[in-house]
């Protein structure tokens, strides 16, 4: 009986050793696809061909204007509750607004604000903002930043988080400060944005 237990134990140990060895052999192959992109912060990303460095920028632009009235609106309602609700709760809108350098309607357009917003509070006018700010001219042409956050419209300055970006704003994190410059009872408005964003620049 002792011999049987010894033989079984030996075979089990050999099987476990071979299985572990096979699994371990696969680990270095997977790890070869990872590189440290910032040794100071110990951040990692997959399949990188060069090192990255952290950068920070301060961007100023205007969402000018957000138009919901008239024959050519830049924001339209796409869904809503069957009955009216307080504070417009449950109404969802899509937007494709111009981003401009200045606050007047003739100012140079440098991009688009594209996404959706919807009132999510039954006690105050507060929007859920899911927006991409896409730059089409200037230093940031072809790049974008993404905002996902709460926008309480009646506050003078509203802070919303930046959760990502593309192009020059890859790995972007930061915040945007929004201030309503002008608005009318129909819901048309011009909003000023000051954006503070950190991101990673690819080093040569």
C-alpha cells in the first residue's frame, strides 16, 4: 500500500511540475509585449515602440452657440418621457456645436462639440454630459478630448472631468471649467470653456 501511495505521489508531482513549467514558459512571451512608459510613475501600456513623456496644457475655447431653436438647430431632442417632468428630467439631446476662438458668432471655428446631454436631476437643472471636443484647426488639429460628468447649469462655473482623448491627447486626464456667457429662454446658449489637461507626448 505504501508503494502505491509513493508511486501515485511521484506521478502527481511530475504531472504538476510539467504543467507548471508549460504555463511558466508562456509568461515571458506575454510580458515581452509590455513596456514601462513612465519609470517615475510606474505606468505601463501594451505594445509600445518608444517611451512617452507627460505633458500639460491649458486650452481656452467657446461652445458658440448651442442652438435648439430655429430652422438649423445644432442640438436636437432624440428621446424623452411620455409625460412632462420637472427640470426636463429624462429628456435626451444630441449636439453638434461649433467650437470657436471668440464668443461672437463670426469667430473662427476650430472644432466641434459632439455628443449627448440629458437632465438627470429632478430637483435642479443638472445635465449628464457625454461629449467629444474635436479640434479641426490649429495646434490640436485632428485631436480630441472626452468629457463625462455632471453639469449643473445654474452655477456660474461648472467643473467636469476629462476622461480621455485621442491624437495629441492620448491618455488625457484633467478637468474643464464651463461658464455660460449668454442664454435665452428657448435654450440657445454660448458657453466658455477653460480646459486643463495632462496627457502623454511620444518622445522622438
